[in-house]
């Protein structure tokens, strides 16, 4: 099973600030997904990146897949309290026969 | 309509009991999963079924037995519950093969006393 390391583990910032969350592995993934989970709910998919170097934007969120497909980052511009949650990255290897491997998540708190 | 629904939402029980969690998806997906999320929020796959056939069976005690009566349902039965089984259990589904984007249920918080 391939490991995904997420950093930071916890992040608390003020509304309006920018932040970046990282997801790193020593192994190559065929695709990588980012989920957000709110208390008492299941994770909800934000984006899937497939191509090395790919950048996807979702409003104030920018996702990047590393050129070697071993790492990814999530950048949030002008964070809002509604961005608060647990951000999880998950990688699929090869044909995905072993399912998704999840990182341990970044707990993000945006203070008003 | 809820896409992936699991019941119950909360389950509090004594050590040694047997309990079941039910899951249903109305998305027409072929693949369903059970994930376990521990107290540190680490999400780990337990089982995966594709069209009622078991395709992923991670290292899970055999006290855990999944059952898929049809491709829209995947239930989880747990025998002889132990304190360490306390966690949040998530059901999920995906369109076809594993590795695709997952749709999660809202979780079942199991507390074993």
C-alpha cells in the first residue's frame, strides 16, 4: 500500500489569508483526488487530477498535480470560514485495483 | 433523495455484541465500499464489492463480514464487538471500477463500551 503524507496536519488562519496544503508520496499515482469532509458527514469530492503538471481551479481553490504524479497541492485564496473542514487527498495506483489510498488529512480552520 | 444512505447514524453497544450497519445507493453504481475512519480521521478501506462480487478484502478481522444482496446494497455485520472497533464507518460507491471518484454516505459512528 502506497503512503500519502499530508501537511500541515492542522492549520488555523484568519479569514482573507491564503494557504497551501500539500500531499506527497514517494510513489506514482495514476490519478489523485481531493475531498473535503465536514463534521458528521462523509467526504465530498472536490476534484480529480490525472495528468502530470495539471492545474485545476474551483473558484478560490487551485489544485496542482506534480509533474511526476507523486505529489499534489491545494491552494486557497482569500480563505473564508466556509472553507473550514478536513481536506483529504487520495491516490489511485495503476488500474486502481487496490482502491484509493487516503492521506491522513489536513484540519483547516478559518477564523472570522 | 440521498445518494448513499447508511443506517444507523449512531450505534452504541456493549463489548461482545453483534451488530449490523446497512448501506444503500440509488446512483446506479456498480461498486460499493466500506471504509473505517479512526479517531485521528485516518480513512482506510475495508472491503469493496463490484456487482455483488468481493474484489477488495483488506486485512480486517474475520469478525467483520460484508454482504451484498444486490449491487445497490452493501451491509456490514460485525460479530463479537471489541473496544477497538469503535470508529466511524463509511459506506461509499463509485460508477464502475475502483479508483474512480467516491460518493460517501454520512457515516455510522460506532461506540463499543
